[in-house]
């Protein structure tokens, strides 16, 4: 793939990640707004995401990208985070990815990460990561899962988990 195609794909992926982040945040805020009368904590103000930008440097001290951390504490959601990051640079020579560093010296990664914990301790938390990574090759992947709830009797056969993973 030539450099022009790679740049076009990175631009499309970034726009998609930003739309996904904005859609997720809007949907969660709508849930906060629509909490029914009589529900626990309905007397509190509906939660809103607070966005905080951040920057990083790579192992050489050169610019290495950054992102935006969006965190909400609300009525339905105890705490939710939807984070978008774009990082770039070289793998550190002594990193755990040393063998990968020899094969793929430069890295660009777009990532969206979602964590949602509801106020109800009997409702599983959701965790999702989606990534677009460009090295000498590009790939797109990720996954989602439920975090076990406080009730230790729940297992992978629990109805919530089965429903979540159903096709």
C-alpha cells in the first residue's frame, strides 16, 4: 500500500472513531436524561461527559500523539469513560515488544476505549476496545465484554453474559 492510501485510511479511521465516540457519549447522556420518575437517584442532575485532552511523548522525548478522555458520573451510570487516542512514534528499544520493534519500527494507533459501570451493582459493566494500528501493515480490530458483577454466583453461563455474546 502506498503512503497516499495509508494516509487516506488513517483519515477515514480517525473520522469514524470520532463519530463513534460522539455517538456513544450522546447515547449515554440520553439514558441519563431519560431516567424515569421514581428511579433511584432521579433527583440528581443528569450526568454529562467532561472531556479532557492529553498529550504524550515517545521514549525519545519526541511528540507521540494524544487524545481526549471523556468521563461521566451520573444517575444511571456510576462512572463511564469513553476515551479516544491517536499515538505515534517508535517502539522503545527495551520494550516488551522488542521483537515486534525490529519488524515494525514505527507505530500509529487510533484507539477508542469504553468502560461503563452502572449504579446497580447487579448489572455487569461493559468494556470495549477498538483499534486501527498502522505499522508496516495496517489492521483493524478490537472486542467487547462484560466485567463480572459483584455477585460471584454469576458465570459465563449467566443469562446476561449469554445474551451479550449471542449472535
